[in-house]
C-alpha cells in the first residue's frame, strides 16, 4: 500500500472514543490539526496522518535529507505567501483607514493634532496632566474601524497601569494632553499605532485604531 493510500485508510478509521488511549490520541490529532488550519498550511491531512504512522513505525518514506529539503522549501513558500497576504491587507487597510479618518474628522467635537491623532472629549476631568515619565492608571476600550473589539480593560472589569512612554506613540501623545478624570475617544492613524506590522491576530497591517480612554489617575509622577 502506498504512503498516501495508507494515510487515507488511517484517516478513514473511526476511533473508539470510549477508549482512553484513543481519546488522548484523537485529542492530540485535533490539537495539531487545529493549529495547522489556523496557520492556513497548504497540506493534505491524510498524508500527514500517514507520515505520523510511518514515523511511529520507524519506516519513513523520505530520507532525513529529503525531509529537511522539503520542509525548507515549504517554509520559503509559506513565508512568501504570508508576505503577499500582509502586503495586500496593508494596502486595503490604508485605503479604508484614510477614508475613515477623513469622515471622522468632520464629526462634531473631533479635533486633530499635527501627528494625525484625532480625539473627542467625552467627559472632562479637573486633575493633573501626566508627563511622559509618569505612570498612569486608565480604563480603555479598543476597536477597529469596523467595530471589532481587540482589547478592552472595560470588558475585563479591571483598569491597567503603565508608563506613559511605554505604549504606542498615539497613546503617549494623547495621555499628555488629558487630565485626570478625562474620558476621550481617540482615533489613531496606523503610523502612530502599530504601523505596517500590526499586532496579534486582530490588528492587521496599517490599521486605524479607536480607543475610548479614561484617565483615572497618575499613580507615579516622575
């Protein structure tokens, strides 16, 4: 039986999920498969199963050198695919972001700074204004321009503390314009957010970010 057919037969076998060993084996397979799917790997699951079976049997159909070569070539292909996808997404986000920023600036109460930071005062405080070297406590709610929530201390129910100069440039600038007790909505062009690299699975390249930020207090003034 060929390697591919052996893999097909293995994948078609129905595991007995009442058996503890098969339950563990199946869970491991699901875990591996989910990770591969998340990475959008262009592979054949049945042949992966065949490779696992051959590895456990100690009878691989490829030599060690062949395996290294195949995986190196595959890694290069995947890197090129990811870079192309990143570039395409980045270009699309630039277009959408510019349109959003232009429309947002026309809304009542929205102001802009030289860096392109846009802000709207939602609530005015009367406390101190932090310096770049201070540590502050804030509550925030962050979304993309389509409303997707990517991070929120509000949803977690717990404010966060950090140095003013220890965050993305748009935040550092905005906080030094605010007073304790202020709550602002700030809209950050990508150049003062996470730029071309993006951040995490939700913030793509060149993404405009929107935050509702409440400056609760200056915890440590330097």
